[in-house]
C-alpha cells in the first residue's frame, strides 16, 4: 500500500489516561505507540486528536460503569493524564486537535465541534488513515464521521486498541466500520521493514 500526498494520518487520543496507570486504561493501549511511530513520518499530513475535558464534563461519574456516558474523570485539560503518551512520537509539524471541551456534550469524534475537516480539505486530503484509542469509541466515531464527510478511510488495525467492554465491542466496531465503507491495513503495509 502506497501513501499518497493526498493521504493524512489521524492519530486518535493516545494519551496517558487511556494507557495502563491512567484513569481510563484501555487494555494494552500503550502498544499502539510503536506502530504509530513507525508510520507517521511516511505521511505528508498528520493530525493528533486529544480528549480535552473541563473538570465538570458530563461523562464523568463517581461510580463509572466504563460504558458510554459513564466514565471516571479522565483527560482533564492541562492535567498529566491528558498529555500524549511519552512513548508516542508527536512530530513538531503535527496538528493537535482538542475535543470534548464543552462540559455538556460528549464528543468522541475528532471532527465534532473542531476544524479538522476544514484543515484536511485545505490541504487537499482525500483519504485518512485512522488509528489510536479507543477502537470502540473515539477511533470508531472519528472514522465514521470521516466517511460521512466524504473522505476515504483506512483503519490501521494493529495501531488501535479497544476498551472492549463488553468483550467483543472492539471487533464489533471494526465490523461496523467495514460495513460503513472503511478499508483496513496493518502498519507493516505502510513501511519497508
Ligand atoms: C474515549 C471514552 C471516553 C476515547 C474518550 O478516546 O475513545 N473513550 N472518552
Ligand atoms: Zn472522554
């Protein structure tokens, strides 16, 4: 698979709180850093989204169920948990997209209330490769929005990890994305190894 100048990489929410030791750890979440570091510089355009919540965000619960709408406090703006994972290489030319900043609204997608679509179009991007955390929430929502907005979408499967609660929701998300028109690849398909 060849990366074209009209391709962009979207790295979704690879932040401390979504990795082991964080507030909302995605199983094996840290493992996405290595494949992402391997592929990022092959792209002419890369965007890194981050969950960036105010302290009173509506998804925060004192008794979290770890399902949609009921999460522990996580990725509070400017907190250590909201920082990108230390192992992740974020190139200095990367565009960082913050989302979930409205206390009253959940925002899983990197396109929701952001200028991501405009920025992609301004650069002539036609296809986006999507990866990161978590497969069954923010990766899925971001990729579905990209498809709706008219971008071709490729999911870099080994560079994604799921919350997977209930078990199987990560695979179900891949299935839903396939049915919506997404294609799939592995990080190794994008680099000479
Ligand atoms: C996410 C749960 C809550 C994600 C964000 O990045 O997938 N999941 N907030
Ligand atoms: Zn969140």
